[in-house]
């Protein structure tokens, strides 16, 4: 079920009303059924894969907590391998088979494994990572094993963040699912504020940019350098608005139930360097890799060369997490390489802090991140090379890209709001402004959603991950 669908407009209020009418001990049943229905709208049979993840990690948590010595670690490894194997089969089987087949062809042989028509279950990467974090925390002794299968199932399936995060830890979400939340004006209003702004960001900004970006990437050979550069920058804003909009709606929907999910974005394009960017972009994923990959590898408590390898490895794996394509691997690796370059530069040159320099650094970072996004957006490496080649060769071509002037006004409005929400959040900011101004903002956002939303409904980009 899409957030930006008529179904969800009726689904969410119905769940919220029933949630507060039920006694607390029965609410998990409602959330479990609602989450199953929400997911099964996409492809019903794939709910069985999520059930498998639930069963594996539910019993793994219990057995790990009871075990001692090497058996404890063995159980954790079995749990992680089970999760990773499911993810690897659906997401990476054909990709790995292609690489293996290429290698065998160069050696004069043929791959013995057939290619399969596999449809990736929506949000599988998010589910496996969220579930794995639970068993790892139980193994570390930071989390008690959950004995109630129902609550654990809801933790894995919770519909607001089911498909594209944020990736929550059981210590936070699991605890909140058991609490007796009361209907409060604050939760309902703040939730609606986030949802309204999320609709604006997704439907008005991301969905209006999508056709322009598609046109650019489909016609890079015939467009001017200026048009291609516009498309590159537009995709940076599109993917941010698309994923940010989803996260806002997710956090807002959960807030209406009294449950607080973590913020997944904090104005990332106002970051001055790549390290700060990843502290503000897809926060739940970057902190997951930090806690469960970077720190176990030694983090920054190792020699410089090993630390640099750790950084490159983590960023490269995070790129692979996004998809079974060499372009994602390059995208992640380039982020790691840029992080190391900037880190080393800042160690050598102590830059002063002033508004002018900060503005220059913000623009620099946006441009670099936008160019790296080309690999993320391109279907393959050849297409990415074509984008860059055309960008630096098509200076003499005529500008053929037609952009409605309203797009520029909407982008200006979005950029202004992003600046205002720096180190804040839409609901928090709006709660502090005067009532007439607040209602004027509501009216503007609602008008934009109803009158200026993208003509074609666009699926959320991160559903494919």
C-alpha cells in the first residue's frame, strides 16, 4: 500500500481509531493484522518471507540468551547467515551469477547455474537489517530476548516503517509497542503536520521532478550540458524529497499512535562535508553500519591504514546494500574515498568557521554528492559514463529541456523550508510559530498537494531496496 494512495487515506484513520478504542493488551493484534494487510497489498505471498525472518530471529533471540560460550556465538552466526541468505537469494542471486558467468566465460567455461526470474520483495533489506539488529543486541547482552511472539512480529512488521524504514532498534520500538498510549491532541496534530509536509515533499517536489530527470537520463546524448547538469541536480533533490517524504509520513503515522520513530533525515544538503552528510542522510542505515559493521571491524581504534580500509569497506558494502549493480558499489566506494580525502584535508588545513566559507562548503558538498548520484541513478556504468561525457562535450547544443516555471517556485519553497528546519523538524517548527502563520502554512501545503502534485503517481524510490 502506498502512502500517497487513496487506500492509505482511509486505512490510517481506521487503524488509529481502532487502536485507541482497544484495550492496550489487544493493540498488538490490530497492529499485526494492519501491518500484514498493508504489506500484502503489494504481493501477498511474500508475507511468508517476512514470517520466516520473524520465526528465525524470535527463536534465535531466545536460544542465544540461554546459551553460553561458543554455542552462543554459533547461534548468532546461524541467525545472521539465515537472514543474509534470504536477502542474498532474492536480491543478489542473478547479480552474482552474472559475475560468476563472466569469470567462467573468460576461463573458457560456462556457468552451471541458471538465471531466475526473481522479484525482490519490497523492503526486504530494511526488514532483515532491523531484525538482525535485535539478535545482535541480544548476543551482546544489551537486549533481553522477547518472549512474546506477537510483539516481536509487530516490531518486524510495523506498517509505518515497514517498507523503507527508518530501521528501528528493538530497545526503542519494542518498548513503545507495549506501552499504553493515550489519545492526545499533541500526538495527533504533530503526526498530521508531518504527514501533510511529507505529502508536499513527495507528491509536489519529488513527483514533479521525476519526469524531468527521466527525460534527461533517457536523452543525454541529445541534450545540452546545461540541461544535463540541471537533470543531475534535479535528481539529487528528487531522491532526497522522495525518501525524506516517505520518512516524514512514516514518522507522522507512528506518532498518531503515540509511537516515536527516529528521524531519518536532518537537512543533509546543508552539510559541509561528506562525513556530516552521512550524519544527516538515511541516519538509521548509517548508524546501523556504524554499530554492526564499522565498530566490530575496529572502528577508529586501529592503525591508520586499517582504518582507511574499514571506511572504504563500510561505504562500499552500504552501496551494495542499495542494489545488485556495479553502479551502487561504485557509488558507495566514491563516498568512502571522498570521506577519506576530506578527512585528511581537514586534518592538514584548519579551516575557519564563518558564514561565507560555510556556504561555499555546503555548495561544494552538494555538487560532489550530486555527481556521485549519477552512478546511483544510471542503469549501468556505460550509461553513467555517457552522462559525464555528454555533460562535458555538449556545450554547443541547444537547450531543449522544457521546465515549467512553477517547478522553480516550488523548489524555492522547498529549499526555504529545508533551511528553516535546519536542526529542527516540520512539526516542531510549526508548533512554535503564531497561529495565523501556522494555518497559512497548512493552507499553502494543502493547496500544493491538491493542485500542484505530480501528474503521474510515482512509487517511492527506496521501495526497490
